[in-house]
C-alpha cells in the first residue's frame, strides 16, 4: 500500500528548493547578432539563461529564455505609468495574456530615497531593489525584513582585476527561484536602458 505524504506548501512563489548560495555571471551582451540582451552563465561557465530583445533598447516586451530558447518569463512594460511599471508572466505571452502577473516591478521615486530603485511584488510578498552606488550598476534585492535575497556587482576575478561594465556577478541566496531573480535583474536592466 502506498503511503500518503502531505505536500509542503510554499507561501512565497519566489522560493525554490535549492540549498546553498548560487553564483552566476551576467554578460550584458546578446548571443544573437544585432539584438539587445544578456547571457547568464552558471558557476561552471555553462549558459543557463538568455535574454533577447529584438526591438530597440528599452523595449516594452522582453523574453527570458533558457539555453534552448524556451520562454521562462515574458516581461511587459505597462503603458502610461509615471515612474514605470513592469509585469512578469511565466512562460510565453500568447499563453498568459489573461493571467495575473507572476511579479510586478514598480520604479520608485528617486527624490524620496536615492538608493531605492524599485519595489517588487511577488504574490503577497514585497521586495526592494536597492542601488549600491552612483552608477546604479550594482544593486541588492532585499525582503521586507531587510535580508539580502540577491546581489549584483561588477565581476571581479580572484586576482582582484575588475572586468568591464558589461560583466556582472549575481549571487542568489539559498532557496530562491533563480529564473525569477534573473527576470528581476532583467527588469533592472530595462529601467537603466541596458537591454
């Protein structure tokens, strides 16, 4: 006779079962010629995610894909928003047109707090993207308690050499959905017109 085990329910859709901090390298270049986007490598140097933007920089629709081209998130900019607002949908836009967004990113007003870039809503949970410097290249994503969920900085080699502005290091804390965090990094790139 089979045993019945209750399934664990997770209240935060951002949380996944992945033990240990994960480190990724983000190259703010597309693998496809004449397009805007970025490529994400894991700690072994394998491509795990890519963002392709076939329109101009700052497009209103961007897709986060895995290596094989499967769309993981469709990111849409909401029109007629004063500060800017982006909705993220799981999967391809054609399949999710009527669904509620998986996440929403609202750009914060910079004159209230200069280091606060965005408010992120994932389900019932709130996060903030906080800038780490004047160039707004590095940032951290924090939860409501102020704990760091993910951090992006300019990539630095073990020798101390800092790589170019287009090579970033992404550290994701344990138990968080990596693809969701990469989608949020993508939105931050859209806000700063890097994609």
